[in-house]
């Protein structure tokens, strides 16, 4: 006789979901100093001349692409406001 159950204890379910989430997490690609300089120059030009910019941002679970005009720059908090939302500069992976 074989004993089976379809019931999972809540603690086990949480552990399984956490493991699944950790496996699907992405890693942040490191940009070199030259690339950061290019991105910074592009951000400065787009902000100064009110030109739309397209940013690829790091996220652990999905691709984030933001397009729009940079409305504000917060150099102390190291973030940009685009379309009314703040985005951290450290999360930028690519800029066009």
C-alpha cells in the first residue's frame, strides 16, 4: 500500500516558493567605468535638451524598459524622475 497526500504544510509551501524565486533571480551585470561615463553623458544631454531617453533597468525577475523625458535629477539620492516615477541610477544597465 502506498501512502500519498496532496497536502503541503504552509512552512513547506513557503520554502518551496522561496527556492523557486531564488532560482529565477537574475544577476546584475557590472558596467565598466567607461560605459558609466557614456551613460552619464547621455543622461545629462537628454535632461538638458529635454530629449526622450530609453533606459534598460536591472530587476531580479523581469526586463524593465523605461522610455520618456527626464523630468528631475536627484544627485544626492542618485535617481532620475521619468514619467512621474523615480528610478535609481545604480539600476541602469543600458541607455539609448
